[in-house]
C-alpha cells in the first residue's frame, strides 16, 4: 500500500541546481557554436551512394550498412548512434524489408500490435513482452504511451560532420507526420542533437483528430583524457486525440457488413463527438560519471578503473479528459461539463560507484537510489460515504547492484535492486547469459523476477463521472520470466518467453453496467510466447516469414492474445536502369491472426479493458508496397488493407472501435550532411 507523506529533499534539490547550472552553461555554448557552424558552413558534394539510416531502427547489422567511404576522411562507421544502454549502432541508408516494417508513425516494428484506423491513435496488443525491470509504478493512461519517448528511447550521437534526417509520411484526410533530426559534434568529444516529431491526421471517422508533438534535445560530452563522461537530454511532449467513443451498435453493423451507403466513414454515427484526451510531459535527464582511478594493463591490453557516477531524472506528466457535455456512455456525472485532470511529478536521483577489472571481476556497479513522487488530482471526492484521496505521494530509497563479466566466450550480466524503505515496496533480480559464435549465431538466455506496485491509476482515480472514482490497496504484481533467443541470419531467428504473473492488475466491467474499474486476478497467469522468423532468397526474390505462437494456460479470462500471428512478405529487389541510380524493392505483405477477444479501448482512462462480447481475427491484412532508394533518399509507397476492397465483411471492431480501412500511404526518409 502506498503511504502518503512529504519527504525533505532539500539536499537533492541543491544537487539538482548545481548540476543543471553546469548543464545549462554547456548547452548555451553548444547552441552558439551550432548557429555559427550552420551559418558559415558550405554543403559538400558527395559523389557516392552513401548516406545515413533511420536513427530509430534497432540494431542494424554492420554487413547491411554501406561499406564505402563517405569522403576522403570519413567512413560510415564514424557516424555512431548510442542507445540509453550505451550500445553502439551506425547510421546507414540501406533499403531493407525491416525499413518497410517500421514505416509507421511510431517508427517501430508493429508485428505484435494492431493499429487503429487513424495514425496517431493507439494500438491494441496482439502479444505482450515481460522482460523489463522496474521498481516504480507509472502514471497510467498506457494507451497514449505508444508514441511517447521514454528515457530508454532517447538516442545520442557522434558524427564527424553535421548530420540531418527528415522523415515524412502522409496521414488520413488532411494530415501527415514529420520527424526531423539535426546533430553535430562541436568537437570530437562533444555532441548536440535536436529532434522534433510532429503529427496531425484528421482521420476518416467523426472526431478522431490526432495531433502530436515530441521534442528531444540531447547533449553528450567526454573530457580530453576520457575520465569524465556526461549525457543530458530534455524532452517536451504533447499527445492530443479527439475521441468519439467508437461506433454505435447500428453503425457497427453497417461497418462490419461493408454497407455501400457508409463507404464514406464520416456518415457512421459515433457515441459522442465532443471529447478530447491529452497527455503532456516534460523531462530533464542528466547522467555523468568520473574515473577517479584508471590503469592500463599493457600485457592484457585491458583497462582497470574506479568510477563514481550520478543520474538525475526529473519528469512531470499531465493527463486530461475533457468533454463538452456529460454522456450516458460513461454513466452519471457530478457536473454537466467534464474536465478531468491528474498529474505525476517524479524526481529520481542515483549515486553509484563502479569498479572495472576485466581479468578478475568484470564490471561491478553499486548504486543507491532515491525516488520522490507526487501523484495528485485537483480536489477531494466524497462518494457513497467514501472519501477519495486527493493525492498519493512519498519518498522511496533503494539499493542495487549491476555486474557484467565474461566466462570464456559467455557474457554474464546480472542486476538486482530492492527498496529499503516502507513506501512502495519493490524488488527485482535479472540474470542474462550471452554466447556469440563469431558472426554465425548469438544465443541469449535470461531470467527475471520482479515485484512492483500496479500503476497509479489502478490505486487512485478521480473523475467527474461517478463510476470512475476509486481508491484501492492493491498487492504488488509479481512477474517471473524465462527468455531465450537465437539470432542467426544464416539459420533462423527465434525467441521463446515463459512468464508467470501473480496479482495481475487489469480493467474490466465487473458489475456489467457498461463501466470499467480495476481489479486484481486472484491466481497465477501462465503465458507462453514463441516467435520464429526466417528469410528465404531466390535470385532477386525474397520471402520473409515471421510466425508467433502463444498460449495462456491459466488466466485466459484476464490476458487475451490470439493463438497464432503470422506475417509473410514476398518481394522483389533490384537496381534499375543502366547506371543503377535507383534501388527498387516491391512486393506484398500478408498478416493474419486467429480469433480472440481483443481488449476494448476506454477513452476516459486511455486504457484497455477485458471484454467478453466480441471476437476479432481470422481475417487477413494484405498490404502492397513499392519502395525505392535514390542516393540518400528512401521513398515509400504502400496500399494498406487491400482485402477490405473486395471482402463482404469487415471483422475488425473490438467491440466498438473500427480498425484498419483501405488507405494509401506515401512517405520518404531523406538524409544529408553539411
């Protein structure tokens, strides 16, 4: 149970002020240098077919990158991308089927997701992944977080010349999405980047406008001797969606039967046309470390070091649901106008010390963390002789360790942490072993045990709608996962996940009154997921196959997934014209999943809930694509959901929201550098 209290954090705020003063000074210098550099630089002509790749594509193999020099002094491997975990990839512009799979507004592979009809809306889950560690609950409103950049999503760069990327994609009915990046190094050890993604799409149905803005600013620095390292990022994000509550029962019939009178989707009646939900967030993140002792062993060519470090993360999130007039869709209300608001403010500080001794110990990091949170609403609420609290706040301290070492050719990574105060009791332990056989294959195996509180909106919620007020004392959710992975371009790529969930929290209509509320499952959910993918090439043709099998042996009533999901792409790849100025890739993608009771979307909470009324699935999704690469530009053309043009029935409402209609998308990714 979360205990409400206010902690004294004066020393933390004093440390925050000092570190941000240093950060602000560095950013001012970098911005001034950026202005001068862009103002006085000239664009250099590059005569080869080199370029850069989508920075959000994960783990691009080196062999797929462009293996030519960009100029007389630089190579593609000089243009580096660093993840939050400090993994390194390279920027490249190769056109692959993987690039087609991430041609969506979140720029991630959506194989395990089912997209709503308008880009910028949310996704329903076809599968779940339980492999991440966490000690702290989040705000909630998880349906709005698919396009939200978390700490782990931020990329840092190292580039020898200023680098720019522009990614553009059409929307639905008056809309598009543009994701722009500029990054440069003011010196070899100092980089700054600025990114902004803006999305606006009207949609084909009533009141489904999407309007998003995601700004990211990063800064990284390393001292001349390499003993001091600094990474900073700042984000400002706003995700706005007009909500219509889905289709009315009559409109669902018209939609599913493909009634010709309602091919113009704006004619379909929706449950309401006057609601909007909004997620706003701002985050300031700082991570730095200093090596107080270093030594190079000339015999083993390894570095031994002792470092001290500090991490600071200050973030605020606001969630709102606004509606012009009360609607019976959500039941009775205290007022005729709906204006629900909540806010989560969190301040996270970590101090750590790490010892690296590759020959004997590996790298061992010990860290002490402090997490201060304040989740609050505007007022106290009294309903049915129960007082609903205005806020949940507290201060949590925790201790943890992170250890990385090698045993022969096996990399071992183990980490554990636990809270050491009574507020928000939580803990986790995760161990991973990785074996890599040259470039032939890589095998990963991991074990996770995680105990943490459900998200804050499970514990406390206030709304003008009477049925959506609650305060709960839920138990910790317990997650135990075994995960196995095989990566081999030559053989096969495969993953297997076995998960047990205890005290699983979910939303459902408990009283059969049409309104959802949170509940915990009184039992253990057993979940199995196996996914296999393989490419088969024949001359200029390729078949890319991905098949996923899932089984919930206990707890099917709370965790709903299809038994099988498959995606198969058949495509042709070749250079065209005599001097090969253009690389063409064209083909067809077939996606299919078996019937299941997909979760229903609730726009008031921006959450999904378990329902037992409507099954969807057993119906193909067929997309035709024509993609091309000309020098540093990749052009995408896609006709989505072709089968809906010829089918007599449309199966995708779960149970009120329509999913994909036929649509033609066009977009491009353009890279250049100064």
